[in-house]
C-alpha cells in the first residue's frame, strides 16, 4: 500500500512539473513562425458559413 501511495505521489509531482513547463496560453509568436492557427481558421470558416 505504501508503494502505491508513493507511486501516486511521484506521478502527481511529474504532472505538476510538466504543467509548469507548458506555455499556456500559447505565445503570440506562433503565428509569426509561419505556423497557422488551425483553431482560428476553423472559427473563421464557421463564422463565414453562418453569414
């Protein structure tokens, strides 16, 4: 039981460290790197359809 608890604590710590490394919300420089924002494109297409 103690090993299971230790394992769960280690997983929680690893997830917390990973969460801290994520840049969220994403930096505005992504669009300047030539990578299109697919969510924005999809939203624009949906709004065009609704017109």
